[in-house]
């Protein structure tokens, strides 16, 4: 799928979806309820599966399985990372009605960054074959580190970009509606919501360090890697509002994801000696995710508590 027309058509389609989402379905800032979030999340999932079906009839079984595997991995990593968004919103006391707009622009920025990372990664791997061993070792290391890491922490005060913005920009003490910038006495000021956006974008760069290598290990086709990543990100906002209150239930998902990353890393490391069929890789990823979720529900964590939702006050 090297034709530039595929890329243009797909990105135009994505932009139209984002415009429809922002200016039609969410033109008025409001608190997203669970029912709305679940229906929207279902829409994005069905859209991704529909695109997956199109790839199957268009390009064949192998690319379709690569897309589905990459989509599952990115979607699962997104669930694990949603907890960080809760911590960020709580730290800045972001009202619920502004969170969707923040996540929208956060996802939009993430799409641009991911496209750059994917194109660079695919190009480097195509030119320097030995990089697959470095990539494989990195995924195994990341998987092991994730398995033994503590719960995610957020420290905005020590975030380099937030520190720079706080030092070099005029920032209002309170939010101004849902605006990122406002004009006061003829001078432009950033609002606290802009700092939140910086936090979201900078943390996505960290998230991409896990997810992009994992998907590059599944497929070398930049179009497959990019589209699977995009569809997972497009449903991220709805997934956040649908799962925000119950994410603590999936405490074993963290370990399942670490095992998946390690498995994909090993798959890369032995790729020149033994090729693991994509069917088995997809089954393995799906089975690990299913077992992680089922185990979480069967053996609930006794002391598991999410931060309280942000109060409806402007910071």
C-alpha cells in the first residue's frame, strides 16, 4: 500500500470524522455520560473492524491480521495509559465538561506525532536490518520493566515542557471557559487548560515509545501500522469516559500487556531463525488479553482505588 492516494484518502476521511465529532456531536461543551461514551466507543470499534474487513478483501489475510493485531495491542496499551489521564485531570482539577475537548486536541496532536514516528521507524528498519534486534530487545526490556513497575505517577511541576511554559508564558490563574488562550488588556495569556494539553501531548510521546515499536514488530507496512494506530487513538476519548470509573477492575491487564510486549520482542529476536505465523501471534495476543481481563474480574484487587473525579470548579 505504497500509493500516496491511499494515504491522502485515509487522512481526509479521518479529518472529516474529527470535524464531525468536534463541530457536530460535541459543538457544545458538556459532561460525557457513560451511555454516550459506550455508544461512541462501539462506533469507533465497529469502524475499525469494518476497515479491517476492507483490508482483508482488498489486500488479503496477512495484512488484515497484522492490522487487527496492531489495533489490539495499541487499544490495550491505551487502556493501561488512561489512568494517567485521570491523574492529570485530577491534578489540574479539570471540570468534566472540558475533558472531551482536551482529549480531542490531545489525540489530534498524537496522530501527527505517531505518523512521524512510524514513517521514520519503518524507513530505518528497511535500511538497517540489525535494528530489529535492538527493537526486539527493547520490547523485552520494556515488558519486564512494565511488569515490575509501580502504579503510574504524574508530576506536572517537574515536566520540562510545563516548567518551560510556566516560566516563559503569561498564564491565567483560573480557567477561562474551555479556552487554551485568552486576551486580557490587549495581551495574550495561556490558560491552565493549555498546560494540561502540554501534559497530555508530552505523555503521549512516552506512550508512543512502547506502542510504536510493538506495532512495527507486527508489520513493516507503514500504512497498516499507521491506520491501526489511528483507529485505536480515535476511540481513545470515548474509551476514557466509558472506562474511567471501572479501570481499577482491570488490574491484571498491566501484566498481560507486559507479557505481550515481551512476546512481540522475542518474536522479533528470533525472526531470522524461526518465523512465528501471524495467526498464532494474533491468537496469543487475544488470549493474553482475555485471560488478563477474566483474571481481573475473578480475582478483584482488594485495595484498589481511583482518584475522585475532578470537582466541577474551574482552576
